[in-house]
C-alpha cells in the first residue's frame, strides 16, 4: 500500500472535530499542504499554521476539547500539540530516524490519564501519558510496524482496551496501549479502519475495515471474526464508526472509497445509502460530524483534493 | 548400620522402613517452610563461616547431600530428586509436594503392611490423581488483571515491592515475558522495558566499543549480514561494503562465527561519520548450539537470508536482498539488538504463531522455556529489573526470589490460578469421597482414603506453622464452605480467592502429580542394593 501523501500531495488524510462549549464545533483537516480549520461544518476552510515543514498526516482532538482546547497533529518525525485549538503549536520530536505519523487517537479519559496514541508507518506505535509532552514507543507484542488505524474503547478508563489496524492485520491491547496481542482473523488485506462499540463491555463488538477485502466484525471481544455486509466484500473501507443508538444498541456506520455507506443497528439488516459521486471520484477520508439523530452529516475527503459535506440517513 | 564400604542387599520390611525414615527426614525439613510464616533451616558451613539460613524449599533440597544411614539416604535422595524436578520446572511448590508425598507414602505403606497389593494400590492412586486433576482444573481461573498478578506475586515472594514491580511488568509483557536481572545501585528496585529484540552476540572487536562515548554503539538504517561463516580475509567483506554503499544505508552489521583481526580492522577503516560497519558474533553458538533457531528468528524479523557454512554459502555471492534490515540496531560488549525490523510482517506473524503452537504442544520444560525466550525476543517482551539490597548476598537472594516469582507469574499467565491456602486441594476431597462410596476393591478404597487424607496436609501445615489449632481451624473451614480457608496473616476464615490468596495452578498441579506418582512408585520398591563405596585416594 503506498502512502497517500505520495499519490496526491494535497488530499485530506484525516479529519477531527472539536466540540465547543456553546454546542458549535470546529472541524480540522490534515492535508499534504498543512492543517486546515472550518467553523461552518466544512463549507469553508482556512489554513492553520503549525510551524511544521512537511505534510500534516494526522489530527486528533481531546474529548474535552471544549474545556482543555487540546489538539494534536502528526507530521514526519514529530507530534504537534496545541492547547488553544490550533492557534499556537509545540512540536515534540519522536526520535531518529524520524517516522511518519499515520494516525492519532486520544484517550476518552484524557482529562485524567493524559494518554495519546500515535501510529506510524515505520515504527509502530508511540504512546504519551503526559498529554503529549513526551512520547515513547509501545510495541511489545506488535509484530507489524505499519500502523494504519487506531480505535480506543469509549470505556478506556475501565477496560484499557484499544485496537490498531496494520498492514498485516489487527492487534488489540488490554493494557492501555502498553502492549499488544495479535488477533487471529481472515486478514487478507491491510486493516485501515477500526472501531470499538460504546457498549463493548456487554456486546464485545469490534469492527475492522480493510483495503479491498471488505468489513469484518467480532462480537466476542476479538476472539472470532466474520465478514459482514457481504456486498462490500471487495470494498476499500475508508471509515467505520460505532455510536450509541437511541434504542441502546450499537449503531455501526461504514464509508467506502467508492461512496457506499452502510449502517445498521445491533444485528439488524444493513441499510444502504450511496453518496452521489461523479465518476473517478474516490473517498480517501471521512468523519461523522454528529452521531446523534437520524441524519448523520459527514465530511468526506476526495482523492481530487476536494472536501464535501454529505448526509447519511 | 552397615559400612558404606560393604555391598549390601536390603529386603522388606527393612526396605520400606528405611525409605520411609529417609523421606520423613526430608519432609520434616521442609514442612515448616510452608505458608506465609515460614521457619528457617540453618545450613552449617564447613569453612568456618556463619550458617546459611534458608526458608526456600528448593534451596534447602539443593543443600541436601547425604544422610548417614544408607537405607534412609536412598529414600531421602529419591524424594530429593522428585522435589528438585518440581523446583526446576515450576519454581515453587517443593514443600507442598513433599508433605503430599509423605502423607500418601505413609498411608500406602500402612495399606501394604495390612496385606494390600502395592501394584494394585499404585493403579488406583493414579486413578485418584486423575480425579484430583479434573477437580483442580475446574477451580482454575485465568488471571486477567495487573492487580491479580501482583497478588499472586505477593503470595510467591512475600516481598511487596518486588511483587509490585513484577506484577506490573508481566501485565505488560504477557505469558512469555522475560526478565533480565541486574544489581541495583541502591536498596530499592527499578525496572524498565527493553525495546526491540536482542541476542547474546558480542562484538568481535571491543576496540570499536572503546571509541564510543557510551557503553554501546547505536546504529540507524542498518543492513545486517546474517551468517555463521568464518571470515579471515578482509577482501571477503568487499561485496558487503559495496552493497551497503550502493544502498545508501547508514550502517552495516556483519554477523559471523569468526572475524579475523584484519577483517575487523578493515571494517573499522571503512567506517566514518556517515557510515558505520561493525562485526558481531553469531548468536546461539553452543554448547548447546542453537544458532539455527537464531537464524530462523533473524530471517523472519529482518527479512534477510542466513548464510550457513554447512550449506557451503559464500559471502562472495551475497546480494542486497539477502541482507536483513532494521531502522535501529545497537551493540554492546555482550549483545546485539534491533528495533524497527524490516522483515515481512506476515511472515513474522506466521513464524511467531508457529512458535506459540510449539510451546503449547511441548512437554519438555527446557524446550518450553527456550520457545518462550524466542517468542519474547521476537515480540519485544523483555524487561530489565535492577535489584537493590543492603548487601551483595541480600541482593543475590532477592534476585533469586525475583527469578522464581517471574517463573511463577509466567506459569500463572499460561495456566491460571486456583484458591490458595490449601483450599483447592481440600475441595478435591469431595469427588474422591464420591468415588470411595462406589469402590469395592480393597486397594481402591485404600487409595481414595489415602488421597483424601493427604489432600489435607498442605492446609494442616499452613495452619500449624501459623500457630493455630489444626483441628479447630479445619472444622471451621469445613463449616464455612468449599471456597473458604485460613488467612494465616489475620487468623480469619475467609473466601481465599476474594481475599487474594491464590496459588499458581501449574504449581499445584505439578505438586499433586509428582507426589502421587512418586509415592506410588516408591511403594513398589521392594529391594535396595547398596554398591560398595570405593576407597578415596589420598593423592588423586
């Protein structure tokens, strides 16, 4: 799998959404040309200088962003952190030789544990326990240094569970990201999207999307995996998220590179939705802006470099 | 007592009586060491030094050399051999094994003296052991938290600080985790994870290290030539250096069985600020020779191909694809390590899974330990623990305790835990009692009665060693229920699992198996043959 930054120098590699105290939100987009910010749900974007010389390849926001205003961005050899929602930045180097940060994830209990995870393409996983001030490689048990996706359990403070997708398969941690266990599964392709159910303690639901081999789920905490949404068996999965449903069941949402959206509640049938893409448009990144409610607005980044706001029903 | 210089043959009933006296002597030594309040055994010194005070069953057994009476000595050494095997394989459970053995052997001798057939009795003791094993497995639970691991460690080592460190370490490293122990600089303990994979592979020329400011050489973007070749001629290294220069890498590691001084000098001469070439010894060279295993691991980890002297490989035919890669490598006086290896992740994953399967299927403890080390090495599951103490002997003792506790924690993660304080064994009486009710043959009834009585011995020893009345406490335990036992620290009858009083399941199971099989075998010994001890030469 080639790094997306070489395929197109200015595509959106990752999104992050920072909720504000007044109910509004700020969106961030990590792109080859830098970090961008939108205050109107993606209708317009402005560049946010970070001081980094290279591409911004990852971005993540503290779950308490409305309060602590903490934001992280990844680049070659460093993680950048801001405590004023991107107005000023501090780089923290990750050592030599410099790895390329592929993905960032912040602990849901960040206010208490200060934990942030940074995946890289060459050096596995880095872990910070002091809100990003220092980083250390956390690769015990991780046999694949190419980290492509990270998901942290919504109940991380209690279950210490995280999931990472790599080029060769899936790994799970039950030690807060300090060590990893190889999950046995039908990984015929790189795992590029992962999600953990907010009801994980009860439903054991994990979802993993692959590049070209579709979607897989486990309902026993990662012990056994099966392919789901069979019509997506050869799809490139771009994003998968699991939200709390109004009926107390986990709602899974999946976005594919060719614009297909699938969602389902619990173990009900999959509901299909399609994004009306023009020919040759390919989705490379996506994020759900608002998981509550029936209509779920999405930001999608296209291979052409454009960003669109769409609605999934 | 006959002289040791006289050959002798001993028949029953002297055989059984002599063996029993010998095994009872060993068990009497070890019984006081069971429980959280162990008593010490003083071992006198022959060199005029102060006696050695030991409360660890394995170390006490190791000090046993010989009993004066030859018949007793046979019994003592027979039991010693069983206990030493338990100590080596499980790291703990020696005293428990001994008291179980003695109770079974004493009961068995009584049954045989009453007219029972020793071979039939042996058969039914084995059948009873199967019942116990099944019941113990029912009581086994997996350990799923750092807190539980710390509790288990405390049970094993009774050193709270050591238990805390080891519990935390193994919560991260997992069931195959390995610990390197070093002497600490202070009285306390410190620990840290060791990143990546490393082997015992010293530098061929420590002069390279002398030039380094730190104690080790750090390399980046390393190409690694993996071999067990003997490289005597510096010109043999030219293809490697050429490939490294063409690839534009920062460093080259030449792994070889032998690297002549001139070849080393050649590597040094070709090193500079932008490129470093060093030579390290092939890891795993014997005895025992395990470098083939090291090669498989290095190939899977770094993506290189090992050049084997037995296959007639020559460095002259090396190609770039044959060289392993790592983003970082390091070398010190004794070790060579890598992190950020460049091998194929799928291949490495498959290789580690094969090793894990091999570990699961392997019975030999030494082979299992070797596989664990390889899995830990490839998974980066190693930590360093610096052990401090007031004196060097105190540090050595604490390191030994750390080693055993680490083995116990590994066993815990692999096999789970059971209720401690002898409770798990007490619970095994019920299914044996059910079998006893259905048994008809005299030897079968005797076997179950012997085992039921023997299963109480560890709990009795804990109770007695804690200064409590055995009969009263056992009665209170029976009234409280199957999960209850004595908390020897507080004197209260508690739910032992809930109170964190846990035993490593593998240790208990090994203790039972060794005790039953050993005692059953000892009951079938009818004759002792004493060989004549040769005279010792004055000037050998």
